[in-house]
C-alpha cells in the first residue's frame, strides 16, 4: 500500500509539462526488449514529435511498466503486442497478450486497489494487486482512462489506455 499512497502524493505535487508520447513509448519498448529477453514484443514505431501530451513522461513510463509487466506475466505464448492509434484529440495505446481471459465480472474491478487474479501465476508469492491500481491513478492524472477486455478471439486480454493530447494551454499543478 505504501507505493500506492506514495504515488498519489507524488501525483498531487507533480507539475505538468508537454512531452512527446512517441519518444516515451519507443524508449520504453527498447528497454522491455532488453529486460524481457524471452518475450517477443510487437510494436510499430510511434512517430516522434507529433503526439504531445500534458503531464509527466516519467509517470507514463511507470504506467507502461505496470501494464507490460502484467501482460508478460499472463501471456502463454511469450508474445506481447503494443499498438498505438490516435484521433485529432487523443491517443489510444493497446497492450495485448494471448493467455488467460478475464472473468466477466473482473474487467472493471481489475483496476481497484488490492485486487489480483492470480490462479496459476506466482501462487507461491503473495501479491497485493496494486500495479493496475497505480496504472489507473496515473491515467486519471493525465485526464485519461484505462480498461481491460478480453480480446476479440477470446484468447487473451487487451489493456486499453486512452490519453488526451495537449491543447495549446499550459497547465501546472493540476490535481487529478
């Protein structure tokens, strides 16, 4: 719980600035390929310099870390995909894996504090279920959303992160 409380306090005191989400995604994906050597990542390179968000690039990297770690843990085929789509006003990052599907009643609860669905994964280690809760806090700080759904083939899970692009306004210390 300390990590969740700490991130809430940090976010409350974080100044927002414009940053390039393409640069953050590309940098994180390069790191994941080094960290998770047994996983094959699929990700088209996101054009840098085109997609500016208002917020904290360090926290977006932390958000991606939490979601990617879950996708890796629950994938059955050692493959994780990240896709990036956008409209004029927002971007959508989808992180997908093939593996266990979510029980229907869990898709919304998954982002609550202290919720974990670990049946065959890491049963020997206690798990507090804070990673996706922290991911939700970071999305909310950036005025975005995060949700989970079983993929269309019902062979795994898609985590969908939606974040608004920065407008021409500059904000500081925006509480979430």
